[in-house]
C-alpha cells in the first residue's frame, strides 16, 4: 500500500534532508510544503497518512496546522520536528495526541524508525476498523436473515418460538413473545407494506422490538422483549399507531391483539386469538385486546375430561382440535374427518372417554376460556361471548349458567367480590 507523507518545513535544506532519508522506501509518496498554508492546501489535495511538521513556520505554525488537520482528518498521524526543546511545545503535542516529537538534528535511523512506527500504528488501526466493519456486516446479515424468516413465518401465521429467542439474543434483549397484533384497513387498496414498516417503528420502544408483515388483507406484528408494563400499555400503543396511520396515510384501521398473559403461551395461540379479536373489532370498538393464557395450544386438553380410562389417539387429537379452535364453528363431521375416523365412532369414543358428547366437550372448553376472560375483567360479556365462539350472547349466557350455575355477569361480580375480600 502506498503511504503519503507530508513534509512541512520552511527551511529547504531540512526538507531535502528528510526527503533523502525517506525516499529510499518505494511505498512512500513524499509531498513537500514550505509553510503552514501550503501544508493545509496539500493535505486537502492529497489526504496524507502522516504529516511531519516543523513547529516554527512563518504564518501558521506547526501546532495550528496540526489542530486544523486533526479536526478534518482525525486518523492522520503527526510527528513534530523542531530545534526548540521546550515544555510548552511538548505539552501542545500531547494535547493534540501527536504520535512523536523529534528534536533537530535527528539522525536518519531515528527518523526512519519513528516514521515506520507511526505508519504501523495507522495500519493497525485501519485493520481494526476493517475487522470491526466486517464483523458488523456479518452481524447485520445474520440479524436480517432471522428477521426475514420471522416475517415470513408471521405472514403464514406460524411464528417460531426458537427464531424469536434467537432474534432477541442477537438484539441483546431478554424476554420473549409479548403480544401479537393484527390490523385490518377499513377500505381496500391500502398500502399494507408501508403500514407494516410503520408498525415495526411504532411498536418498538425501550426493551421491546417489533416485526411486522403483510398477511393477505391484514398486517400482523409481533412484539418481543420486555416492555409491556401492564395490560393497558398495549391498547394505548395500538391507538397511537392507528392515529399515526390515519394522519399520514388517511387509512382507518381496525385492530385486534393477543397479550401473552403468562409469557409462556405458544405463538400459534396468539395468532388465532389476535385474528379472532381483529374480526370482532368494528367502528365503535376499533381496538380489541384479549389476554391469552398457557394451555391453549400445547396441552392435550384432556385433563378436565378424563376418567381412569385413557382415550384413544384419535380422541386425544379431537380434544386438541376442540381446545385450540374453540372459537370456530366446528362440527362433529369436520373434526372426525380431520382426525381420520368416522363421526359416529368419534362420538362413541368421546362419550366413553369423557362422559360427554361432542357439543358438551366443545362447550366446556369454551366456558373454561370464558371464565378466564371474565376474571380478567377487561372485556365485556358480549365480547367474551364472541371470542369463545358463541355468536348469540343470550345463548352464551344460558350455556354458561348450565355449566357454572350463574350468569356470566354474576360470575364476574362474584369474582370481583372475592378479589376484594382477599
């Protein structure tokens, strides 16, 4: 690599002597200046790696030249060459972080060794910077790869817990999947890709990062890390984001969100809960946030049904379907087809294993979820009814009373009273 060395000295004899000493190195390009002004002009023109400056020059002295060059070229090396061994000059050199300070007349070997040492230091710093830039580029590439995988999984409705933890680890954050948000534009033709990028910026703050992707006619966003102080934080963020989109793009949004109430809920359960909430949101209630608890996705869902006789694999799978998709309009025929047995056989197996028919099994899952929502207290009875799969709140109330011996409103009141008593 060719290194450029600027020699600035008002004495021509000194410049010639330095040139004779340094020109033996083929990789060194030498530039001369007679005074401080020429030195600054040469530095601007040639961008030298190293400047050898005489302190005492007419007009602008070497110290002022170094000060100006240091501001413009912070990585340039400096050697002061002077016949005046005075503390004030040495102190200025230290303040400017000058590499070395030589007294005239310096020997050829001393000058060669000093210049080599300074250029070696410059090369080392450049290598360190290059290595740091390469490491940063590799890190950024890995982060983009994991983020893109998460966005793709999100678009398909299947975010992966392992990928989420890997992404947080790369970001230097702790925690996990905090919440999942689904937003839908009221009108068609909205620039959803732009909305997704706005969502990532809007939901990221403090110890929380967000990734968002378009999924059909909606945008899904996952919030990861540790930043949601309580259940009121998420609705506020969503309302702020909706207002931003309305202001900047003129697009009204409806939003549904699932809050990871225990921190251990499977991502797929949050996807389904957020989707269900988003479909229930309307102009009068444009933001609907629901808490989701552990057990919706990853358990077999048979604990409250089984007697001493274990169910068959088909029945276990059927109960899994009923629990994880309880908010859908499931039929016996549909579930039987999915698990690969006949409807009549599934009905008999359910009765033998649980003592209940298909409709009662589904209702029990729905009522169990309804109890959790009612205890939480953030949703109305009507909203709870729709979330657990009952389209008619009056029918929901009848089924709830059959299972619990009281209405949903009475259950909530009793729960609140018990909480106050504790």
